[in-house]
C-alpha cells in the first residue's frame, strides 16, 4: 500500500515538475518578447549611442543600422536573436563591441557568491531570531527582537554598505583588501572582500525572514502534535527543532523566493558601491550608457535565474511537507 | 464561545458611522500606542512634505560661499554640504520626492493590484489563469532591475518612476486581494446579489470590494516604506528625478558620497531621514495590520 502510494505520488511529482517546467518556459518566452520589443521602442538614436556623437549623417547611420541588423523586419530580428541565445550567443555590445555572453558569464560567479553569502547570513541569523521571538512571545526578548528586525527593514542597503566601508576604516583603520579576488584563487581573501557587501545585502532579507519565521512558528506551536510532543515529555528544544521547525519552514521558503528578486536587484547597488565587477555593476553601467544588447542579455539572464529559483522552491515544498500533493 | 451572535444593526446613519470611526481610532491608540506614535510621525512627515518650502529656512539650492562642509550649527541645523548648501532645507524639501513618489507608487500599485486581484478572484477560470501568468511575468524580473530597465526606456519623470515602483508593488497586492476575494466570494450575500440579478461589475465593485478593503489598506500601508526605499535606491543610482533645486534624500547621499569620511553629517542625516520615514510607515502599517487584519501577519 505504502509503496504503491509512494509510486503514485512520485508520478504526480514528475507530472507536476514537467507542468511547471513548461510554464516556466512559457513565461520566459514572453519575458524575452517583452524585453526585445521594449529595447526597440526606446526613444533615442542607436547611431548616436554607437558613435557617441551628437550628430550622425544619414548614410553613416544607415550603415550602422545595417551592421546591427536593425534594417530587417522586427520579427526576423527577434528570431535571429533568439536563435543566437539558444546557442549561447547574446549578440555584441554596442560600445565595447565585445560579445555579450562571455561578458556576462565571467561575472556570474561573483554575483552568485554574493547572493549566496547574503542568503546564508540572513538565514543563519533569521531562524534563531524568529524561533526565540516565537518561544518568548510577548516577553521583553520578543519585543526587543521585533523592534530590531523592523529597524533593519528600514535601513537602505546602499547606505549601510557605504557606512561599512567608511567608518571601520576611519575608526579602527580597518579596510578589507581592495578589489576582487577569485574564490578559487584565494578563498580567504575573497571572503574578506565579500562579507561586508553580503551583510549590507542580506540584512533586510534577514529581517523579513526572521519576522515570518516568528509568525509561522507561532502558528505551528499551537498545533496538537506539538502539544502531544510536549506532553510525552520531550524537552522544549527537541520539540522546536525536530517537530515544529520543519513544518514552519514553508512560509519562510515562500517569502525567500519572493525576496530573492530583491536580493538580485540589491546587487546592482552594492556591487557599484564596493566596486565589485559582477552582474549588478554591469547592469548599471550598461543602462547608463544605454548599451541595449547588454541590458537585454542581463535582464533575460536575471529572469531565468529568478524563474528557476521559484521552480526549485515550489518543488522543495514536498520535502518540507510530504502532505502536499502535486495534483 | 457560546454567546449567540447579536443581530446586525439596520442601516447605520451617518452620525453613528462617524462615531464608530472615532471610537475605532481611540481603540487603536489605546491598544497600539507604538503604532499610534508611528502614525503621528507619519502625519508629521506628510505635513513637512506639504509645507516644505514654507518651513525651510533657505531655498534648497541657495549657496553659502563661506560655508563649505560646516558641521551642524545654529544657522545651519544639519550643517552644509560640499556644494555650500544648507542641509536642513534640503532634507525638508527632499521629503517631497521621497514621500511623493512613495505615495504615488503605492497608489498606482494598489490600483493595479486591486483591479487585477478582484477580477482574478471573482471571475476565476481563464481570466484568473491569464492574470496569474501576467503576475508570473512581472515577478520574473528582479524588482529593482525592472525599475531601472523601465526608467532607462521611458526617462525618469515623477510619473514614470512612480509607475515603475508601482508595477513592482502591484503583483503582491493582486495576490493578496485575490486571496481575500476568494474568502468572501462564497458567502451568502454574494449569492443573494447574484440571485437578484445584479451585474458582475456591480457585484464586484459594490459587494466584493467593500469587504476586502481591510487587507488592501493594510498591504498598501506596509508597502509605503518599501516604495520609499526603492525611490531612494533609484535616486542614489542617479536614476531618479532629483535636481539641484529639488533634491531627494537618495540623491543627497550620492552627491556627498565622496566627502562622507570627512563630514559625518552628510552621510548620517539623509540616511537617518530615509530610515526614520521608512520605520514610521513600517511600524504604523504593522499596527494597522494587527488591528484590521490579523490573518496577514508576517506578510
């Protein structure tokens, strides 16, 4: 019985994942159409951007447009672009004339590492804060922690980041090693360079995760099975970590999926403050100089990452709560 | 709980309605003093923003040639910046963009979110499916990057910046409104309205909407803080609408970034202005949520 049930559930999970994958591909396709058309309706002249000159004569402009393929019909342009993307070719940057994909690819590890560090920092701090807050409900510790987290939510990450650069240097003469070192090259130096931006990036995430952990724990601690676990004499700590926590995680994971987008957006600001050569810095730089092939590639890349994260989160629900059926 | 439900009063007159509002306000202040104080700070901030030009001792772009980077003093309460300008006046006037864009974007986001949430919860079926995919698409963009992208396409104006932040906000509101609509849609009075032959539009706007206003107000008040932060980040990246004569807090931080080390007030004061405003709106929103709609806890 149990085995058969497991198999049925297994098939349902596979079907669910396939359905979600198809949906993700659909969403991604529409996103690509939107980004592609948005870039093409932009007011302003490609020729002026490319030549960085205020006036470009019509012949020269026509040849620039021909070189970029902009004289072809839009649909042809789109199909050509997407065909390229599927083969890992995101086109060529307008100004630096470099290939877009290699430019993006070399910057991926840094931004991913920053996002992962910020997430780890947020989670490691948020879970204990949320749990303590829930267990000491309405006590002084709870009030203190709630005040702390709502305060963290109100601090702009870019402001905190800059303060973290300036004041340790001013007061204690401490500053992390300048520049950016690859993690495989020198992990210790790499971590010293990244932990401050990771804290600035993760603090708001930490605060919102701590708050939802608290409310989700309160919800779970009221359940009968928790009372049963207590009644049979288990220590509070065991009840919380073994019985309650896993069940309280679903809202936390859901919120994390939503907040991860904010985290990726935050890298734009923090990478430029800490002069880290990541995707965020590239995004800002290419938006400012209006290098649209790069912007287009970056937005597509970010959307893919975000859709994948949401997909993984949806699938992970089953692990946290096996009662969830994928019908 | 064995008490029987009291019969609902018949159509309340305007007078008793006004009285209930005052009583509700009084109860809110008595039970949530912190939230009430936060609310008071919010009102003060709004008043400051409205009367900023009257309150400011100097025009925000007035130059004081002898005062370059002077610390706070009697003549210049918040000191002067690296471009010889009075920081106090700039902070006061700066509240206009921060709060103005904050409110406008929450207004836009709430309007869009309520509209789509109402339809998707009420109509269900293919309209629901379509709107959900639309939300998926918007949420596939990292919020700040969506705003940057949007502004780079349409140029930064008060309207485009508010719209960009509003679009980030709308999906969250839409999901919450949809959930709330699903909660009331099966109640008897809706069925009664349907039986009486009311049109769908009438049912949606006259019967469903008034019963989901609590979550809408709550989520809007919680989003104001985030909208202010988003505007500050955009201004900090020089993608906002601030000018010399019309500063914003985020842009002030960007302008003085190179001198933060020598002049703490240029870094601390605009940063604190943002944090205080966001904190006040967050705490007020929080208290409002606990009072109006405890189910939304943690959202």
